[in-house]
């Protein structure tokens, strides 16, 4: 599967998990969304390093191909 798709779906999955857990804890409305964005962002920084590297390698490879033309 394309690295960008994998990374995006992983980020969305982490957001959904954070949203669900924080909802069960009792948060609602705007604080729920803000904290879920923060928690999922921090989690993705730690957990999705491999996927993020694959995306940046894919982008770099495309730029090298474009530079050859």
C-alpha cells in the first residue's frame, strides 16, 4: 500500500482511539476534540516514525525523479 495512505490511516486511527478513550473518561465537546488532537499528535510522533520515514523517502524519491527531467 502507498506509504502516504498508510500514514494517513494510521493518524486517523490514533485520533479515533484517543477520541474514544477521552470520551469514555468523560470529556465532551470542544475540550474532547482539542485534547484528542493533542494526544493523537504526540502518539503519532512516537509511534509512527517508521511510516513517517517511508513517506518522506517516497517524497524525496519523487523529487529526485522530477529533477532528472
